[in-house]
């Protein structure tokens, strides 16, 4: 068995490497920037470094997501011990220009520079995404040099499992998958479960359209997720973990597979981790395009290779999960919060956000908004601050109409509630949910009944068919919405729709059906006049 | 372990690339099955590999996987048809996938689907009769900042319009579209 990695030595070596060259060019190689051409840009810069014989002067480092996806490809230039500059929409030609202007002329290139003092950057609080745009996700050394695996070392060598759990309890962390169940409560259920065999599952089945936080974590900071899983396993006594990833995320699957291999080689996973008695094996399991698999019992069925169909709870997975053994399912973002909590203490985490929703939340900001991308803000940040300051408002002089959170399980929040703090409880009061973090902004031209129909079509297609309220109810609600949006609806159709909403919400087996009416109910609540305006003129019956 | 022992039961001592079915692509499926030690919970992964190799899942392939994993064919069929990403028809020469996630929806993805569908006479989710084009929709590709997004033959294209996508597809299909 090889010796485990020496975290401190690696950190020291990386520090030397960092100061080896006067310039470091960090280029975002994340999916959004790749689609905007980052691959060619990075290649062009690397070629230019070689052609201009700057190898001793400059190192080019591909990184994960820098956040402002709408301005990609993004590039940062850092001078040793000094100033930094960030550039947007960097084509291969611009990249070479930026390189030469910094290295040869010691000057920035103002026409492509982004002001990093704008609220998009300055109003964020990055905990989960702290490594985004900083580390090279393909190198474990890069993660280690930024404090990676120190939390695991600290826990394994200086803390008992119950102390790790206690720290999570102090932090007040709640599940980031949507429902907001206290993480420590779930962990203690698994810790208390009898038996030798226990499983941990990281839920990376990010099915909500418009959400890509988990993908970014898995692609851009895979070791952060692995460290979180290892800490969860240590605290609860599990020795086997699965990461369930959507098949739509091939890059995340590849990166995680690789990260697992490298972590095992460095004795951060596998047997006798860091020369302690703790063993943990981690495997990636791939979904195949079923939204319902985000529901925990359906997800377990899918890991077992079966149709992803939910079952009744109880028994909860922490009693009877994978192959009948106690199993705990945590969302990817939840697990990405664990290492910072162990490093900095639960009290530090609890000091962020609000008393009941602690910490930060990552949102995928998209739709009719100036700055689209991935943002992380303290819980309790006002929706207005996210939309107007960080997001830069609705473009083209159009008005804001609604913010959609929680995808097909969430609702639309109108302008009059823009001052609501974004936390689990406030959003629920407004008839929406936090969800996994998709935040879609809609301008005044979007017809809300169309939005409701769009989400109902989604839920209808994704209903697994097991229980009748969801299987038949979503079809009937979709039919009614179709009729209304076609201009053929009647007042009775709206009454029927409302009735069906409550039936499907109350009688469905799992979260998919129970939450499917949310987009309809919230748009009926806040934008009822839009529905009424679409109704057919009714002939008075004598 | 010797090569003979590692090969599939009943096909001892054969050369790589000489599959008894006559189709060597099954070797790749076998390789995956072996690596997963024929565990039944590897079914979904195996179907992914088979679809990657063959482009779609024919009845023969489903039966082959069922026998290899010692699962009833009904279960393999049940799993394969449950999940959206498995397909049972050969794909067309070109593939056009329109993202219909929320951000793309808000920015008009539906119109793109409708225009491509009408112009090239191919229903969404299907392949054109002359097999030239498969038109698909995707739930969300997670590139919401680039909305609306279209993936044409593997290339991710950002900020598409009906016109841009239709002309792109037309160019790829050539004059005979």
C-alpha cells in the first residue's frame, strides 16, 4: 500500500510552483465558456506563450466556472504578488493580445476588461464556489493547495464521528436539494441505524430545468464533493458511497471518475484512509433521463438498476434504503458545504445567512436578465438585490414580471415581493420553494399561463405513472391549461383546474406529484387576471 | 486470470474481435459486463454502453443484455423504456437537439422546434423518413446563460433563433432538404 498523500508538502510544492512565474493566466474552461469557445482561446494563449518563448514568465491554468457565464470565455491575469485583471468575451485573438499587453508592455487591455468591483462580483459570498475560477479541477494538488482535504485529515485524526456530527448540527446546515431538511438530523438517523452496512448517496440528479449548480460543483471541484462524502461517511459509520449523476452531464461523470481514482491512489479514499482505520469506497452511478429519480426512493431504485419509481415512506431510506440497508441521501451542494464547516467551525457557518437558513446558497441566474451565470449569496439576501444589483436588471428596457424558483416544483414570485429575503421559509410562504437553485427571471412580455402550461407539460411527461393523482391529474391539468391558453377556456375550467391542483397536491405519492401544481397555483394567485383575460366569452344560458 | 477464464461462458479461447454473434461491437459490451462482474445492478450502465456502441437499443441487444445479466427480458425492456435517454430506433445522419429548459423556453425554444419540424418535415423526438435528420428536445442542458441552446451534431450553439437553426440544418443537409 502506497503512503498517503502529505497534504502540507503538496501545499508547499504548489506554492513554489505558483511563484515560479511572474504571470499566471487563468482561463475558465467550464461548460458555458467552452460552448462560447474557451477551448480555442486557451489553446491560442498556450501556443502564443510557447511561440513568444514566455514559458519561464507565464503559466496558463484552466479553471472551473468564474460565474459570469454570459460574458464568457472569461480569462484572469494575475501578476506575482500583485494586481489582477479579468477579461470577458476573450476570443483567441483577444487572448493573445491580452497576454502580450501584460507581459511585454506591463499594461492591461481596458476594452475587454471587466470591472470586478461591480455588484455581480462584490455582492457575492463564495463558500461552495470558493474554488471556482481558482483551482485546476483536473489536479488534486491544486485542490489540496487551497486547503483541500485538510478537513478530512482534521476529522480523522482529531475528532470522533460524533464531534463531526455535532459541528454540522451547530452549523444549522439544511439540505440544499430543495426541501431544506436539517442535515444533522438526517446524519444522526443514519449514525443511529443498526448494522454494519450503511450507504451514503450523493444526489447529483439535477433535473430541474434551469439549474446547474450541482453540475458545476461536480465538474469544477470534484474533490470538494468527495471530501464532503468522506466526512459524512466518517460521521455516520458508512463505508460505501454512490454518486448518482445525470447522464446528461458526461463531463461531470468523467471528472468524478478520475477524481475518485486519484483520491484512492493518494489514500484519501479506499482502505485505511490517511493511515487511519476508516475505509470508504465511492462509485459513480449514471441516470438515464428521468426527472423522478431526483426523488430519493426513486433514485435508490435507479441505483439498483431498476425503473426509477418512488415508493411510500416510511420506511425512510435511513432505515431501509439500498438493498434494504440504511442509506442516507444528501444533495451535492449540501455535501460541498461540509469541508468548509469542519475547517472553520459550525459557528462560523451559522453566522452566515439568517438564523433559520444558515450559510449561503448557489443560484443559477438565467432568463431575461443582464448578467446570467452562477452566483452564491448569503441566505436571506433580498430577491431585489439578486435581480437588480447582481443580475443587473432586466435588459432592453423591459419591466420585471416574475422570478421563478424551484423549477417544476416551485412557483413564480411577482414584483411586489421583490423585497422578500431568499430563504427556505419565506419562499414557502409565497407559494414557491427554494428548490435546488434555479432562478429564472421573466420580463413583462412572458404570459404566465404559458409558463404554467410549460411546467405542467414537464410534470406530465416526467410522472412515473405509479399513482393515479399524478399520472392522470397532470394530464387533465395540462389539457385545461392548453384550452385556456388557446383562448377556449371557461370560468368552469379555472375552477376545475384549482380543484385538481388541491387533489394532486394532497393525494400524490411522492414530491413530484405533490409539487406539480405549484406553478399553476402560484400563477393563479399572483397573475389571475392573465388567465381571466384569456377566457372565451361565455354565452349566458337561460 | 487467464484470457480464457475471463472470456464469456461458452465462447472460450476466442480472439478479441471475433464475437460469436458475428458483430464485433458486442465485444465492447462484454468488456463492460466483465468489468462490472455481471452484477445485475449494472443494468442501466450496460444499456448506456450498448447504446453508445450501437447507436440505439434493438430487441436483440436487449435480449443479449438480459441473458448476460441473468435478468428476465421483461425487466430489461421495462428499464430501457422507462428512461428517456434510451432509444429504440436508429438515429438519422444528422442530429439536432433543441434545449427546452426554462431559460430556453422563456427565450423562444418552442418556436425553434416548430420551425425545424415544419421546414424539414420531422416531428420532434423522431427521425425524418429519409433518415437525414433526427430532431430531439432536451430537458435542460445546463447552459442557461447561452439560451436558447441548440446542439447540432455534437456542437453546442448559443443564442439561436428559428432562422439561424433552420439555415444551419439546411446547410448540413445540402440542397436535397
